[in-house]
C-alpha cells in the first residue's frame, strides 16, 4: 500500500551554536506568510515517548552510554516519532518542519562516533524507508565559533564532547550536503540578518517550486 504523504517534510540541521531555534522560527513564519499549513517538531523527541528517550540520550550520568546503544535509541525515538506524529501530519497535508532528522544521525553517530554508514543506512531503511526530507537547511558554522556561542550554556551529555568530535560532525554534514541535492547550506557564521535573509529566500524559493 502506498503511503500518500501530501504535505512537505522540511528539516533543519546544524551543530550546537548554529542558531537552529531562531531560524526554525523564521522558516515557520515564512511558510505561514506563504499560506502554508505548518507544524514543528524536533528530534530526538517530538512525542511523549520519544521525549522520554531523548532524556535518556542527553542526560549526564556516571555510566557511559555505549555508542551502539546511542544509535539504537536515536532510531527508536525516530520510529515512534514518525508513526505517531510526522507521518499522520504529512498524510493530512500539513507541512512538517523538524529540528534535526536522520542527517544528524549520520553526522553525530556516524561522523562523530565513527559508526559505519552501512549500519546507519540499514536502520534508516527499516525505520523510514523511502521517506526523506523534501528540503534540508544545514546551518553551517565553524566549530570554534560554535563553542564560543554555547560557552555559557548548561551542556548536555553530547554537547560535552571534545572539539575533535564536532569537527568530525561538521565534516560529515558538509560531505552529505555535497552529495544530497535536497540539502541547502546556510552560512550560519554570518550576521543574524544575513542568515535570516538566506533562510527566508531559500524557503520562498522552495514554496514557489511546490505550489
């Protein structure tokens, strides 16, 4: 049976300090200005059960979390999120904007942790098959700048990783963006006004191409 998803699926990607939260607001405001029915969500999380898994993933504990366990928890949360929230909204014709999705798993668990892409791809196929974002905005910022921006933040377990980890994460994001046409790179190290303008322009261009 074909899953008829009439809404569009947009995602925002980027490391800590890239400005995803503020730019998510710009994406939503622009879509609504264009007359689009839009809803927002996030990963890991988005539903009550998936948010509980998020707490397991990000909490700082004495017991280290195994890399494979981390990967499986990410996809467990994603499976629940897709079934309970994302797919039903897309079927109803709502455009969904998600703060991170599977690109983040390739970047963090693949690039950062070193888990091979084939293992991630296997879980990707199992959990969401052919469903991919229609458009992904990758907010790119140098790791040094990102660290400066989050310096005063109460860091979660993953945010506490060393700089080399985030260099690998960024490299993976950029490599994927070079291969995937749906990924638009936004220079998030520019001024707030310039980033906002670039995000709005990209969204308006996408809406115009998908009336």
